[in-house]
């Protein structure tokens, strides 16, 4: 019997020392709990209550085995209200779901460059968190990642991010500005709901839909819009590829004055997309699409729809063409000359009337320096001269009298 007990104790000791060969093992070192994820890696699994400052080492040793720390697990520091600071080492690649949720004293955190994955709700309700820099390499910001981070005033989103999840910045009431990178193609519902200090937003060309959704943690049938109740929002620029803007996207944006939509086909909108916004706000659209917007549901939300030719949101590869028209105004049945500078490739010249109809369309070859306008077939009125190149669009107002 004693021999059996001795063998059992030896086996238990072996399993504790070499448990990774048989399955997951958890152990404590100082104030942190770890769980093995492979023969030589562990994740941070938990923390002792009352800790105020945590330093995660790059490696940890248990029973003579040394492990690399590669992740912070789900709920690892959740509801650790006393935690004020934490150091995360290079080598950590992922931060789990709700990893720092409700860490209400956490004011700042530096995420190492090795991190490529930040899961849903990772920093939810960190009400003291004022700033954070997400490293290059992270490709998505998950659902609820920064929900109710009410002190968050600034955040830098890297160019590697392609999606922003639902309610990602929900209730970030101190956030005054945010730059959405050009590579973002998806913005989830309620992503910026009640970001009440946000004053302007530009939605890049890669986004095709501005979504709404039913919040997972609310007992409600109410769908919440991406920018709903952003009560300081005064201007919005919508990229050229957006084709759908769902219900309540800008509901309750009570200071919204200017919306620029670069899509040449009016995106589909719903009755409540711009509900409870000022009635005198202005919509600026491409000149060749103004009539389409006036004939669409957009006309129900905007009393002032004007025409312009802003350049692409994604910037230009080089300098745009400079144009000069003389004379301008032009006498009816008269001629004018357009002088072009910097035309280093082929271009499209268009003259567009105030209703968005293309009156003249001509292809220009590289290094064209002048173009003559003949007004005999145009008639008196206000027109827009548009020169489109690979570097963007240059627009000049023309008056024929």
C-alpha cells in the first residue's frame, strides 16, 4: 500500500512539473496566475485582488520549466478596480476578451508592437483610461473594445486596421477627434454611439456600409446608429464607395451642419438616418450627381444640396492640375481659354451645369497646356469646370452671361 502511495505521489509531482505534455497547467508566480498554452508558452490567466501596479515578465519559470508569455487571457484583469498601471512585454501577441474590463483606475497602457490581436471588450469600462496607442499589425478593433472609456480623449489607429467593430467606442464621451485609416473597410453599428465630444469625422473610401445594430448587452429592440447622439459633431465626410447608410447612423447629431458625400450614386438611407439633426444643414455632392441626390431620399433630409468636386479622400499620388480661365465671366457666344499647369498624364475635362448635367466632356492628352471653351452651345448660367486626373480633381466655377 505504501509503495502504491509513493508511486502516486511521484506521478503527481511529475504531472505538476511536466503538465504541458499532458494538458493545461495553471500556476501562480508572485501576483499573477498563468496557464500553459503549449510546451513552452503561457498566457496570463488571472491576478490577485488589490494589486495596483502589475509588471508582466517576458518569461516565467515553474518547477524548472521556463515559459514565454505570449498572451493575456480572457478576463485576466477584469474588474481589478485598483489596477492603475501595467507593463506588457514584447512577445505578447494577443489580448483576450474582457481582459481589462472594468479596470476603473487604469489611466494609461502601452501595448507592445508584438500585439496583433485585441479581442472584444478588451478595455470596456476602463473609465480612467485617457489615451492608448494601438500598434501597427493589429488588423481589427473588436466589438465593445473601448465601450464606456469615458476619459479616452485620443487614440491612434494604425494603418493596418481594416475593421472597427460594433460599439467599439460606444460612450467615449471625451473623444474629440479620431482618424480612421484609409484601409478600413467596415465600421460596425454604434461604433461611435454617444461620442458626445467628437466634432468631425471622415469615413474613408474603402467603407461600403455605415451600419446600425442591436446591442448585445442591452435588453431592448432599439437599433443604434454608428454616430448616433454625437451631439458635438458638426461635419461629416462620407467616402466615395459607401452605398448604404443604415437607420439612425447620425440620429440626434444636433449640431451637424455640413455633410459631404463623395459617392456619385446616392447611398441608400432610411427615414431615421438623419433624424433629429438641424434642418438647415448642407449636403455637398459631386456635380455630376446633384440631380440624383435631389431625386432621392436625401432631399427629404437636406434643404440645401450643393455641387462641388472634392478630391478623393484617399489623397493623391502627386500634385493636382492648376487651371486658370480667362475671361471669367464669359460673354454668351464668346470664347474663353483654359490654361493648364502640371498636366503630366491624360485627363478628363467636363463642364457641368448647376443641376449636375454634363454639358461638355473631352479627353485631354498629357502635357496639354490650353483648351478653348466655346459658349455658343452652352447658354447663360453657372457651370463647373472639372479636370479629373489620376492625382485628383480640380474644379473652377464658370459664369456665362
